[in-house]
C-alpha cells in the first residue's frame, strides 16, 4: 500500500477516493471464504489498488497476500461507491472507496494466513456467516446472492 502511504504524506487525513477489489471465493460446497482480520472483524479478502494495476490484478495480488491462494478466472459481481462507502479509520484517515466485487471458484495453492492482516481464514456456509461481518461486506455478499451470477 505504498501508493496510499505516499498520498497520505501529501494530503494528510483529508478524504481520498481509493479504488480496490474484494473477492468472494467459493469452494466446491458453495461455502464462502472469509478472513478474520486483526481488527477483530470478518471480511472478504481484498484491498486497495496499487499504481499500474487493474482491478483484477489487485484482486489476485490481495488474495495471494492475505490467504496464500492463487485465483484464476474472476467474474465481476458489482461495483460499490458513493456516500455509503465513506470511511473514517481509527487513525483519522478519511476515504471514499470504489470497490469491485468479484466471485470465483477457480482457486489453487495452499491456504497461508498472513498474520500481519489476519487471525484466521475460514470457509462458511452462506446462510451461517459469523458475527463481526461489517455492513459493507454483508452488502457485497448479498449483492452476489441476489445477482444470480454463476461461477
């Protein structure tokens, strides 16, 4: 996240528009992979775009960094932006996120938890999601369920 750190040096905590990607990863039982983040909440693997990356490249890089998995084919579910995606994080930084939500079952490699970002990575049934899932991630998941997108 060097790009964002460099921007923050110039603009401080003022609001930024930050693009990124998250991935709904489903296994053969149609269970959803979630990341238990070090801040205590659950979420989808993903993160912010670096300079020169496409949204798909961002999705693949972030999933690899956070879970150890390599992902192949991605299907776009939706893009989320606007007032509902304004955040002020604990250090005072403000941002408006523009998030591409992808879904895939095309997963390879071994699960490896990045302990700097995650406590655990675990699959859940879509109707039995854990407590601590933020409204933002719930909206992403519901958008997928309601979309009828097939993977």
